[in-house]
């Protein structure tokens, strides 16, 4: 009985269970599998429509053993699970996740006659059946990983559906996905399938234009800042801005294909992962840049801590970096407040950095933390980064412009300063010039005076030289005059005696003798006359020598002139030095005749050369007693020249001395014995006064010949 | 005794011939003339065996009167001819040099012919 009772009870429960299970099927967890979800207008987001996949009411069966696309199927083995609950460990050993999702729902009349569409952001391949009919395919399920094609979102409007209100609709998703990089979540939440209206596509396309706008804008600034930097290379801040504009362009490129804010279409997941990773890093750097640039502009140098932090931040998760944002914001506000007294460009940049920072950061925080579902606010937040970036770019542009203006102003100030300094310098130079001119005038007048004195000294020297040579001649002249005077005296005495004698002979009447005596007297008178003239000539010559040169050329007997001066010089030297003697050789070309010269000047030259010759042989004689001094004077007439040569067999002139002998004041004679002007004056007289040439031929130890060449 | 007159002035010969024309004519004095020291030495050589009185000028081109005196005094030892020096410059230096070289007498120009005549007659 008990056994029968137990069987009955068991059967009862079994029947009860089976009956209730059939009417109200449940899964292994006891959750109902036949829930019908009712959607009202409130569930429909004005932009993103109705996200189906996170709703309660979904049932799921793993694998593909059963075609579950029909409306009525056996729900045995199904379980309650919605697509957004798919986890990584649901994939099989090959990384494949496949299964069927079913949802039964009704809608209220608000959906009536509203064209609805299906769309999703994730990359899983889905075949979607509505009320038993294949309605939409996303990607291609394929048979294996190779033939699987993931879903690429393109925001094209396809197949509108018009759902009947208050009717049960069955939505079935045959879901296939493969894990990528060991993760089937990839980058976009799985199971993102939603029912959307036209507004969704309008909004997504609107977002596409926003992204395009960001992209073009950042590209323009990228070009602009690099151009600016290339034009003004020395500006390191411009380089920072240019680099930042490049990063910003890259950031916008990453954003343009990241799915949510993409540019009209998305990329396969494997590319999107990379782009999103870069985007996240760049976002961090966008905020760090605000810090860096603010620091750089305000303090005029980079922060070492910043560079260190930048390196570390690459390895910090995107969301963790948000913690820094708050401190950076405080820092930027602090800099902006402190920059009140700074240049306009610095203020503009700091204000724009801070503003851009706050707007962008707030927008991002709002977006990613889903703090609001308010569409208008959401739209503002979506645009916040565009606005932030635009403020930053425009701020940087204004900074560059004002910086240039400030620099120009600085340059203008510097230029004015320079002009002022130049003017002062110029004034100083002018006054210095005036002083200098005064000094120059003073000096010139002093120099003129000195020149006058020099000229006077020169004439005195020339006179001295004349007098010196005259002095050398004096003894010779005395001798030369004395001799004729002696003859005059002696002949006149003798004549006197002869007259007495003649008178005696007259008294005797010896007329023959008287005649003889008278002839003698006559001869004596001629002799007296001759010697008188001789003395007269000497005196005249002396006077001529000491007199200033008239400078007038006159026909002159060069041979006589040379001979006269040779003798005068010789006797002059002999008078001074009794021991001196020399053989005088003359070789005069009688065909020369009279030559047009200034006799005083040329006489002075010849005398100078002869005196030098005597001096040279005398010097040699002093050292060598056996030396026989010879001085020769010769003249010669050729077709071109008349030459007067004065030679000696003295020691000759050393080569070094030879170069200088015609220089004024050069002398080898001991101090006080020579003026050093003899040869230089001679040279001038011959070359300048007579268009001739004064040459010297010399051989050491053998002698010297001076040759005067006069034009014929 | 022959008197050798040495002077580079040619007119000395005329002067002596006229001044001593009587003595020459009477052959009381005999003059020989040379116009340089070298010529005098040649004449001296020609008159090697004759007693000679030499009247020489000092200032002459080439061999001077003093050199001539020196040569004569050195070369003619037995008997050394008498040498009277005549010069326009009666300075002490020439006089001393002439004496040192053995000049027998010293006359200055212009010649005092009366004095010379007395001296020559005395010596000859």
C-alpha cells in the first residue's frame, strides 16, 4: 500500500511536473524559458533604438545540432541567457563560440507603422530570423575559422520591418564568433544587436561627418603648424606644436575607424584593436601635452618629471590614467591664474589649454562613464572633444600669432634700441672725428713745421756737404794758387833783374844782348800772365763750386773739369795727409768737345767720386804698405752716351753696402768724416738734373768704378 | 857740380834758366831738370859718377819729393848727394819728415833766389 501510495505520488508529481513543464518550460536553473517580453516606447532610445541583447527573456542553446529558427521548437536543453552575457570560457577548444538565441516579444502601438531596422557593432557573424524567416545576416558564419567572415559595420539602411503591435514576435539569432587574440570580446561588447529607427542611421552618419570634420581640421592644422615650423625653424615651441598636431591627426585617424565614432564604416577587428590601443595612448598624451606645453610656456623649460611620467604612462591602462587628469587640471588652472602678469601669448595659450583640457576631459568622462542618457547632453559630450581640440588648435594658432607679434615687437624695440645706440655711436664718432680732425690739423701743422725745418736742415746739409767738399779742396786750392803766385812773383822778380841787366847792356851798346833780354822779359811777362790766369781760374772754380747751382746747363769742357777736380782733390788730400800718394791716370777722349751740363753740379759729382776713390785707396794703403794706389779718371764718347769713369783699386764695395750707397745719409766713413749725402746728391744730379745714369761696378778687394752716363 | 832741379811745374826750368842766366853762361852753375821723382832717379843713374846737388819739390804726382829723398839717401851712400827740399808748404810736419829722411837743407816757396844763389855758390 505504501509502495502504491509512493508510486502514485511520484507519478502525480511527474505528471504534474511534466504537465507544468510543458505548459511553462524552465531551464536547469528553474528559470522560465517561455517569457514573452513586452517593449514599450520608453524602451526605444531616440538615437540608439532598442538594444535587444541585454534584455531579460532570451534563451540560448549552445552548438548547432538543432535548427532553432522555427517558431515552435522543443526547448529542452535551452537555458536563460542573453547575448550580452556571453563569456570567454564559453568558446570551445578551437576558440569558436556558436549557439542559438531566441527571444519572444511584443510591442505596443507606439512602434506601429514605424520602419525598424537591425544593426549591431560587434564583429560576430549572425543569422537573424524573425518569426521563423531569415531576416538579416551579419557577416558569414562559414564552417570553420577560414570561411568565417566577421561583421563589418557600414551604417547602410537595409530591409525595414514593420512589426505588428500586440502580436508575439519570435527573434532567433544564430550566433557564431571566433576568439581573436584569445578573446572573443574583442573590442566592442558582444551581442550588441539592436532594433533601430532611421534616426540611428542619421545620427551615425552625423557622427561620420563630425569625425570627417575632426580629421580634415586636424590635417589642416597639421600642415599649417609644420609649415610654420619649417619657415621659423629656430622656434622650439613651434616644433612642439607641430609634433602635437601630428599626434592629433593620428588620434583622429584612429578615432575615424574605431566603431562607435567611425567614419561611415568600421574596420576588421584585428585592425581596430591596434587603432584603439593607439587612440587610448594618444588620448593620454593629449592630456599630458596640455601639461607639458603649459609647463614649457610658463617656465620656459621642459619638466624632467613629465618626460619620465610620459614613458611610464604608455604602460598604464587607459582608464587608470584618468586619475592623473584631475591633478593636471588643477595644475593648468594654477598656471592660468599665475600667468596674469605674463605676455598675452602665454596667457592665451594657458587659457586655451586649460579650457580645452577641461572640456575634453569632462566630455570623455561623461561618455565613458555613461553618467547620462540625455540625448542632448550626450550630443554635447560627443562634440566636446571636437570643441576641446578646436579650442586648443585655435589657442595654439593665436599663441603663435601673438608670439610672432611679441617677437616682432621685441625685434622692433631691439631695432629701435640699435638705431638709438647707432645714433649715439654715430654722434660719438662724429665728435671723435671732429677731435681727430683737430688733432690731424694740429699734427699737420706740426708736420708742416717739421717739414719746413727739415727742408731748412736739408739745405743746410747740402750746403754743409758743399762746404765739406770745399774744405777737402782748400788745401789743394791753396797749393794750386800758391804755385802760379810763386811763378808770378818769381818771374816778375827775374824780369825786374832782366830790365836792370838790359839797361846795363844798353849802356854797353850790346844790342844783341838787349834784344835777347827783352825777349826773355816778354816771355816772362807771358808766363806771369799765364800763371795769373791760372790762379784766376782756380779762384773762379772755387767760387763756382761753393755757389748755389744756377741749374742752367751750359757747354762745358768735361775733360778740363774732370782734370781740374782730380788735381784739386789730390792736393787736398795730400795737404791733409802728407804720407798719402797715389798714381793718377787720366784718359780723356778729346773728341767729346763741350757737353751741355750744369758745370757746378757735375763738378761736384766728379769731385765726390774722386774724393771717394782717394778715400778708398788710402784706406787700403793704411793696412797694406806695399799697396800702390791708383786712381784713374777717363772720359769716353759713344753713339749714345758720354761716360765719365772714376776708378780706384781699393777694396771695392761689399754687396750689402752696394745696395745702400745711393741712399741719403748712408756713409761708411767714421762719424763726423762724411755727411752721407755725397753719393745721393750725385745720383740726383746725374739722374734728375741731367737725365743720365750713375752706375757702380765693383769687385771686392779689386776696386770700384763709378760711371756717369750722360745722354749724347 | 850739377844741380838737379826736380819739380812737376815745367816753368821752373824757364825760371831757373833766366834767374841764373849769368851763372849758367859763366858756367858757375850747371842745372839739370827733371819733372817727376821717377825722371830724377833716371837722371841720377845717368850721372852716377858725378857730384850732384838736388833741389826737389815735395808735392808731386806719383813719387813725391820725400820719397825721392828717401830713395836717394838710401841708394847713394858714398858719397850721398846733397838734397835740398823745396815746397810750397813750409809746415813743421814736412820739414821734420824731410830732416828725418836726411834732407840737407829746406827751402820754401816762393823761392828767395838771392838766398838760393848764395847757398848754391857756397856749396859748389
